[in-house]
C-alpha cells in the first residue's frame, strides 16, 4: 500500500535523507517522534520519517498526515502538499475534515481558489461536513482577491447549513473590503459582528486602521483607534506602529507624536520599530534636531528601548546627506560605545558623506577600518569611493581603487567606469579615457551612461569624428541616446554651421520617441542665425508653437539676437506664430507680443540672464 509515495519523486527525496529507523518504533508514538524531530524554522526536517514509516509498513493515520500537511503548507510547500494528498488518496488513510481544512487553507493563501473549491466539493462528496474553519478559509481567500460575491455566497451557505460565522470568518471579509477601499461594506460587516455578539480583535482593528491610513483617512483611523479602546480591545504595538508610520509618511508629525503619547498613556511600550519609523521620517523632513533628541531619549532609557543599528544608520544617513559630518561621526562613536557593531551600511554612508565634503583622508581611514573590523568592502563601497574621488579630480587614487576592487574578487561594472571616464575627459586625458572604455568593453557590457559620458567628453574636447563613431556603436548595441545627448550633438553641428546634419539628428531623435525641448531648438536657431536664414527660424518657431514647447528666458534672448530686431525692422512680426508660455510671471502672451516687448526693453529690462 505504501508503493505510490515510495515511487514518487517526493518519496525518493524523503528517503534519500532518512536515517535508520528500527522496527521497534510503534505507530502509536510515531507522531511524537515526528514532532520531536522537527527542527526550528525547518518544517521539512521530519518529512523523511513520514516516508520511512510507510516503507516499513507502519499503519499510517490521519493525525500523521495532518501533521505533515500542516507543516508543508506552513513552509509554503503547497504543491508538494497537494501531491502527497493525491498519492495517498487510495483509501490508505481515511481523510478527515482537518485534512481538507489544512489543504484548502494552504491553497487559499496561495490564491488558488479554483483548486480550493474543488477540494471543498470533494470534501462534501465524501460525506464530510465542512466546518467554520473550512468556510472561513474560503471566504478569506475570495475576499483577499476582491471576489466578494463568492465570499457572500459562502457566508449565506454557512447560515443555511447551520454554521455560525466566527471572528476569523468575518475578519477575513473585513480585511478584503479594507484592501479594496470598500469602507461602507466594512461598516456593514462590523454591524453584523455586533449583532452576533462578536467583537473584532486587535488584528482586525489594525488591518482596518492600516487601510484607512493608506487612503489618507487619518481622522477616521484615529477615531477607530479610540473606538477600539472604548470597546475594550487594547491596541498593541503593531496597531500604533501602523498609525504612526502612515502619519509620518503623510508629514503629519504632530499627530504622530500625539499617537506616541497616547501609546504611553495606555501602557503600550513603543518598540524600536516605532521609534525608528519616527527617526527615519524626521530625517527625511530634515528635522535632525528632533531626531537627535529622540535618540538621546532612547539612550537615556526614557522609552525603555535600546537603539539598534538601523536607528544609528538612519540618523547618519540623513546627516551625511546634508553634510553634517561631525555629528554623523559622533553618532558612530556613540554606537560603538553602546556595544553596537558598525556594519557595511554604516561605513558606506560615512565614506560617501566625507567624500562629498572633500574629506579624502578621513574617508580613506574609514575604508581601512572596514577590514580592521573583520568586514570586507563590497561593490557599493568601491563605487562610492571611486565616484567621490572622481568628483574631487583624484583620478589616480580612483583608478587604484578600481584595481583594488578586482583584488577583492569584485567585478567593476559600468557604474564604476563611468565616473572615471568622465573625469579623464574633464582633465583632457582622452587616450586614458578611451583605454578605460575599451577595458570596460572587455570586462562588462557598457551601458547607456558609459556611452553618454564618453561621447559628452569627446564633444567637449572637439573630437567629433570619435563622437560620431561612438554614437553609431551605441545605436548598434541597442542603446538610445537621451535628450541631453541628442541636444549636445545637435548643438555641435549647429555651431559648426552644418544645420542639415543637425536637422537629420533631430529627425532621428523624434523617431526614437524623444521630444525636443527648448534647448534643442535654441541650438538650431543659433545655427540658422549663423547662416542668416531668418525664414527657417520663423518655421522653427511655428514648429515649436504647434508642439507647445515651453519657452525660457534664455531662448527668448536667442530669438531676439538671431532675428536682429531693431526699431526699423518689424515687418516680419506678422509671420510669427502664437505661443502660450509662462516666461513672465505666469502671464500668457503671443510670441509676437513677446518680441515687441523685448524690442522695446533693449533686450534686458524684463530678463536677468547670464548668457
């Protein structure tokens, strides 16, 4: 009878890892043996015993199967649970309602509602009676997927067969309605619960509060919290954390503090997650003094919670971003004094912050400290160092780090090469930049940023032929230049007076789905101006008007200079198109009015532009 499972791939997997099991083991204590063999956080650890029991002819029972199915489903092995169930569906084990409940619940949690309903119908065909737990699993599963009509049908069926819904049943529906923002339905179910004498528990209330907060209904969420307390259900730390987290995300700091105070009054201690949420959001809002005060209170024991590594890192991250490095380094010292080990995130944050304010030597010292603490720098560490040193034009040190990165067994990528290439181009070290680019091509595939960086550099140094070759290679590899790249190429052609080539690139740009902005048109107009082709400038302006391209003050002065406006030459104004723009304090005006205004202002009284 045990043959089906032993021949199965699942059975073979079990048996391949099974220790010897003597025949002295009796089926009566086999379940106890299974439970004792279960390793923490490893539900699969007892599967071999189940398979071996069948192999040695021990009479299997529903309790043994149910234990196995339960832990299979808990460890997300629902497919294997279904396979085991089917393999044993030969009358070998008398399935009971618990067997089906476990299987249906596992399927529902995976969203496999058709399979769950098949098992439900099979249960009834076998003459078993579904209990409240079977119905609750199905109702919760359908509600989670927004299939509320199905959920209601099952709820009605429960009443017809004389099964009263319990807290789990109705909470499943509430969670589903809350997930889909159907608050009217939530209220109806809550009323039904009251009529039936069922009180929502903390989990149900927390789910509702979370849903209300996510929809920005903070007043309703706070009222629900008060109602929860009035009805005798004590909010737990998770309940308060949900509300505080959402309030902080919304920027409602005062309200979040009020919830924290209410939390303390009701005797619920904030945990480190609560306080970390507040600190992270305070840093996001640049309220560092408040965040530091909160850390002080934690250190003084006023909250009864010790800060963890995330607490310290969150504060350091915020301070590093705004250049308050002395405070960030002080926090690191405090962190060490309290016995907390700095992790790689800590070092990466501090190194990046120091390099941003050009503190190379301090950054290098921290870099050395990483290995002294028994850690190893990762790709992120090296990328931060290389990028920071390149911004300081410390190209030799940055290249040395690139080599050191390989010594650590790490493979540099485009993100590491691009800042080096840019810096070499900025320093007019073109040959070294090209060598590095070729090195990148050998070790990894260049990305769009790598190409853009090198092409910008070649254009800046006037090596246009090389830029053209790189641009073709870039397109050949399937990368599309960005707006800035196209703008640079068009600008270069326009300055050379090769306006036809500039227009060709513009056409290519539009074909690739990128709309030209005012900077592109600015370059083209300057190009036409060099050739004295006023008619084409007028055509370009018409094109811009038809595409609703927004003007800026720099462009306006380009038009003014290019058209050569003076007091005796205004006949062409009638040919200018109408524009609607927001150049002058949000005022709408036509291009014609704009040019007249500028011609009267001697090009400068309306605009303060550095050309």
